[in-house]
């Protein structure tokens, strides 16, 4: 019997650094996405961020996107969601 093993490290390439997006001049009237990809994260943190945004910027709108794992169909859904926003606050982790 013969087995074949694959290298788990793979071939890594360094992505191009695109820099940070420019800051918005104001959050009033903007739609801010709250992205939570933390599998074992605490949604209370993002809820608190939402509360603070609404306290400080009464005209801000929020939109949620929460998921636990990356899957190709979800990635397409996530990209479509992001196109409807003025900015995003995200939480990622394992």
C-alpha cells in the first residue's frame, strides 16, 4: 500500500497592500455595516458598538452581517452586502 502526503504549508504569496480606506467626513446619514465573523465571538460587543454609534450619530443606519465560517456562496453574498454600505466595522477571530 502506498500513501501520498501533501505539504500543509502550501505556497504562500504576499498580497499587495492596498492601504486603508479614506475616512468618512461624517457618519450622520451614512449606513455602517457591522460585520461579525467571530465563531466564538461575543455579539454583545457589536451590539454595544451599534448603541454607541446611534448615541453619537443619531442619523446613522446600521446593517448586520454575521457568520461563522467562510464558504464561497457566502463570500458572494458578503460582497453584495458591502456594496450597499458607506463603511464597515468588523470583528474577526476564531
